[in-house]
């Protein structure tokens, strides 16, 4: 009995110990479960479980901070299925992954809910060969998705930009296989269909067929690939279109990744360049034709003018003429000189436009030029009763750097207009003012004025205003504008209808205290010819011109004139008479004047003999060519007698 009780007691004690251990284990297990759930809830990601009931997958667990980001709680999800949280399309997509996992396959999927992108891996739990539940682990991939989206947009933008280029681009690897290209390249080479069909193809097979001399092209391309140096060339397409082809190697992190080719269709640009060249050539031809026409017309007009003006000047010196005859002579001279001015203005404009005008720039005292021009223009002003006042206010010693002859020409043109378009008994006043280092000279008239709409146009060649009725062809102001510009100045006008005009020119001032004195005035030179024995040879085929020079020199004692009408005869007379000076027309019937010059100068005896060209050709290039050849002077017909005698005196004395 005692042993039985003892056994029972031991059993009870044992049960109590086991129960205590069990209770303690259960408490520990519960604590571990709580700790695990706490850990699951605190994880940044998400843990889920689901089972299948009928046709639906029911969540048995969903915890983690990712769940909160999506705006859900475990209580909101547990016991429910996918379609209660997602759209039908998203739920059906996720259900496909759930189905794979329930069929025993480890799988994954990406989903988006309430602005959150996440990635879930699903693992089936299998017991006795059967899936009893599926455990999933999810992570937030929103930032990665955002980066991918930005990258995708960037790539799409690059692709759009590259495809929108008007330049075809292709990238190849070291094996000449195409690894990338744009749509323009496909258009240029007439490839249709998806670009993927061309990727991986040999670039030579795709390109070389379209160019002439295929083997040459292949060698050229191979050399470029081997050298790996950027290069640009032009090639001709089989349809006679011209391409600009650029090559440069493509490196990344210092490593060669491929070779880039850029192909640009430049056929239209080349055609435009050819058109520009052809237009320029046509313009050059037209300009040359214009120059030749002006030279020919100038020569043809100057030849008879030489006789008209020359003999008129001689008649003007005749004391036997009565007053009426003297008036006739003055009118002839006036008309002839006006015609000569028109010819000279046309040639000057042509020379300026072609850039061939030559200026003899020097320090010029401005008031001396103005006073000289006033004296020359005074007779014209007197006829209309117009007074000219030169207001020399302030410093009189203003100097500018200009061509004296051209500056005189500018002032004479402006003064001539101021008188021509003035009213009877009107006034012309000249004054100047200095602004910084620029001198402004104003010529103000009391004439008819110029409309505002025409004040710029009057400086254009051949412009004639309907507002005026004076003589001329609209060359004077155009010439003034061109000449003042090439001397570094400007010209302008301010005018009001019925009140008159203020024409002004500006030139930079120079620091000069005194002008260069002329030791020998032109009017004194002819006197030096008197009382000497000089022989002059004149080679000229025009009898009228010859007779004029005979008459001019016949009035000077001590000058012997011999003449020849051909170059050959002239050379014979030169050898026979050994003249002190030779006047040589350039257009002779047998030889050109240059050839006559060369043959005479070939004789050492005539090395120092001055030979003066006397020609009706007044083109600047002809004058420069003659002077460059060695002519002592170049005198243009018609002859101005005082200037002509001055030149002779200069070279004979």
C-alpha cells in the first residue's frame, strides 16, 4: 500500500513538473510569437501569408511598415482577397503570380497601390506534398521606379532628339556590326521596316552599296576604324547626291566602346554654294563688262571732247573775238566741261564700287580748299544773284587728312547744288563746328528744300527727284557720298520744304600746325618753258588731237614739236631726233602704246627720257598700269591747257 501511494505521489509530482515546464514553454513560445510579430510589424518591408479558399486567395497575415505606406492596416487586409484592394486589372495580374506560387513555384511580381511601387517574392509552404499556404516578402521600390522612369524618359528624350536630327547617325562595334542608329540614317539609305532588323548587320553591307568605288570606300572606312581618329569627308551617293560624312570614335571611361558615323545630305547646300559662285562669277563678268563699256565710252567721248575743249580754250585766249563770240566760246566750254564732269563722275563711281580708286591722302588746310572752291563757283552764283558767306568762326587752322583734289571735288559738287537749287537772290552760308576730334562743315542754302522721304535716296546713284528740275543725271551727291566715305568721313542733310537745306560733311581732324607750302605754283610753271630749246615728239594718230597740241605749243618760244601718226614712225623719229620729251597716245593703228614704250626704253640712250601717256582712256586700272610700267605721267583727254603745260614744265625743267 505504501509503495502504491509512493508511486502515485511520484506520478503526481512528475505531472506537476511537466505541466510547469509546459506552461513555461508555452509562455516562452507566446513571447517569441509576440516578438516575431513585433519584428514583422517594424520591418521596413512587408510580410504576408495567404491561403486558397474556393477560387479566392485569402490573406491570413500582412504586416510591416510598407503596409502603412500604402494606407492599409493588418486588420483591414486579414481575411480578405485581392479584389477588395486593387482594380480588377491589377488584381488579375497579381493573382497570376499567386496561382503560380500555390502550384508550388517560387515566383515574384511588381505591383502599385496608392502611389507606392513594391516588389514581392512568393514562396509556397508544402506539407505532405501539398501547398498549405504561401508566404510572401515585399519591399518598397518606389525610388527605384522613379529613377527608372527618369532614366526611361531621358533615354526616350535622347532617342527623340537623335531621331529628329537631320543628320543620319549610326554606331558600330569593332567587328563593323551596327549596334545603334537613328531614323534619319534609315531614310537616307532608304531602309524601311523596324530598326531592329538592321541591328547586328555589317555596316559595309548596308552602306557601301550606295556609294561609287565601293572597294575604295571600304579601304577608306577600314583605315579610319584602324586609326581611330576623327575625320570628315564628302562622298557622292549613287543618285548623284553629295553627303558629308563624319567619323569619331566613342569612348566611355577611357575604353573604346564603338565608332560613330554621322551622314548629312548636303546636296542642297552644295547647289546653293554653286549658285553663289556662279552668281559671283556673273557679277564679276557684269562688272568687268560695265568697266569695259565705261572705258570704251569714255575713250570715245573724250576724243572729240579733247578737240572741242582744247580749241575752245585757244579761242578764249583770242583777243580779236567780239563780245558775242566770246560768249559763244564760254557756252561751248561750259557745255563741254559739264559733259566731261558727267564722264568723270561715272568713272569715279565705277572705280569706288570696284575698290580701285586711289587716293593721294595728305594734310589739308580746310579753309584754303573752301575759299578756292568759292572762287571757282562764284561766277555761277553771280548769275543768279546768290551771295556766298564763309563764316570762319573760331580757329581757322583746321587740318584734315584727305585727298586734296577729291575734297575739292566734294565741295564743288555741294556748292554747285546749293546754287543750282537755290532761289533767285538767295544765300549760301558755310560754317563749321568741332565735336571731339571730328570737324563738321555745313553748307546751308535758302533753296527749295528736300522732302523727308527723299533725304536718304538723294545719295544713291542716278536718283533724280521729281521735286527738282535742274540739269544732271543724279551722279553728284552719290559721288560725294562715296568719296567722303573712302576718306573716313560722312555726309548728311537736314532740309525743310520751302526753307532750304543744310548739307554737311565730317572728317577726322589731324594735329598739324602749318600746311605744306607749294614752292612752285601751277600757274608759274609754263613760264619756265620760255627761252629754252626743247624738242617734243608727239605720237598720235588723231589729226584733231595732233593739231590741238601743235596750237598749244606753238605759242611757246623755244619748243620744237615733231609728230608721228604710227608707232613705227614714232620710234624712227625718236632715234633720229633724240627728243627731250615724248607724248605717246596708247591706241595707235599699228602698235599698242605699251609696245612702243618698251622698244624706246630698250635703248639705253632713252633711259632718262620722260615718256608721258596721253590717252582718252581714263579708267583707274589703265592709269595705274601705265604708271606702274614706267610712264612719267598719264594725261587724260580732254586736255586742260594750264595743267598740261604744268606737266611739261615739270619734266622738261
